[in-house]
């Protein structure tokens, strides 16, 4: 089946989607992204998704590319067109196409693209068998709470972990774990969950938020 993606108002076969080389996301990493899980053909945690996306856009002074309702409709339409039962929808918003210059351009429309990917989430063997994790230096910028598309620090950290034979890396700054390269980090000791408090040092993970809410409801100490 031909994979269908969304790009700036159009649904296209993936091999027909083209982005300008002058897009600021391509030149500067000037944009944000979200990853929405899909279970049984439906996007989940939509309220939290919209809340975090809105926060990231506000923090980098970037307008929504469409209404929030239209954004969710794009997610749902990609799920439908690609017959996705379980997986994720990745979406990305950039500051758009402009001549290369550091200050924000004026009167430039945001770029908006999204695509879906099939993944085994609920039945992932790693959830049962576990994975090897190693520590790696946290080399990222100071606004890790923004879900920026500029992920070079994470790429370096993940490659460091993989080169050490691990599946994931726990990033360490000043002797303390911040978070996983592509996950939140928890330590459970004596029935107590230990995790980094929210700040500019970590991403406010949606699954992290849900897990901690459930832990609080069941009386687990955090």
C-alpha cells in the first residue's frame, strides 16, 4: 500500500512530498514536533498532546499552522488513509520558508507536515524482557522542555549508547540523571518512584504525566 503523508495542506504519496531547502526547519532546526501514539486505529492522549504542542509553539513564538481541531483531523485522516491500527503519527511545525537569517522572518507561513508509522507498542517485547541502558553525557541545550526538532544532542547520546551495546542512554548532567535519550527515566526503590522533577532540564513527557497520575491515584510514593 502506498504510504500517504500530509504536507502543507495536501495528502500525498510519501515519495511525492517535497520540502524547500530554504525551510528554516531544514536550515536552523527552527521548529517543533510531536509524536502521537495510535491504538486500535485512534490517536490517544489528545488533550495532553494539544497542550504540549501549544506550549512548545508559544515558547518559540510560532503560530499554529491551523486550528487545533484541524490538527487533530489531520492525525485522524492519516490513520484512516494508511489503515493504521497501532503505531504513531509524527507531526512537525517549522517557521517556514525564508532567506537564511537568524531573526524570525515576517509574513511567513509555518510549514506543517505529518506522517504515520506502524509500531508494536502494547506488545513490545522490551516491556517484558527489559533493555540495556548506559549513562551518557547530556550535551543538549538549556530548553529541553521544548520539543524542538533540533535533536543533534540526542543523536550523539543515542549513538554513544548504541556503541556501548545498549538500547537506551540515560543522560547525565552534574552527576544527576536528567532523562532518557528517547524516554523518561525512573528508578524504583522500595516501592517508591524516583524521577526528575519538571523543569527546563527535561521534556514534560505525556506518558510520564499519565504514569505519575496513576501512581498518585494508587498511593504509590513519588
